[in-house]
């Protein structure tokens, strides 16, 4: 059964422009270059409700694949260089593991 991982990052107020620039210029290219983007369902920026949030949704075949993915990503030097620049802009992080309901589409 597929496992979905929702990562919500609360960005320090006033820093979203910096975060978007870092992702566009360094983060996303690092994910693509390493082939890590194939598990990504999407990135989202909150527009209502809690603001200043960057949300990622990832899909994995199972929990072992999820754990392996993060281990490989966190050992990628290019991505970790980007992450070091990103961290000062993050006020809080929340990670949720989700399983799909037994009806409807599964992205």
C-alpha cells in the first residue's frame, strides 16, 4: 500500500521570497539532478488558513521506500548545501504520514 508524506514548513514571516528563490535556483535543480523528484506529488504555498507555509506531498510504495529515499536525499551533498541555506528561514516543521482512503483517486 502506498504511503504519502506531507511535509509542512512554517516559513518565517517575510522570508517566503527568499525560500522560493532558493527552491527555484538550488533545491529543485538538486532534486531533479539526483532523480529524487519522481516521488513528488507536488509543492504548495498556503494562500488561506495558516499563512507562510510551504507544503510538500510525496508518494512512496511503502515505508521502507520512504525511509530509503530520505536517507539517500540527506546524503546528497548538493541538496544538503541547499538545505543549509534554507534552514534559517524555517520556523517550524511538521511531517504527517498518510495512507489513501479505500475509494477515489490515488495520485
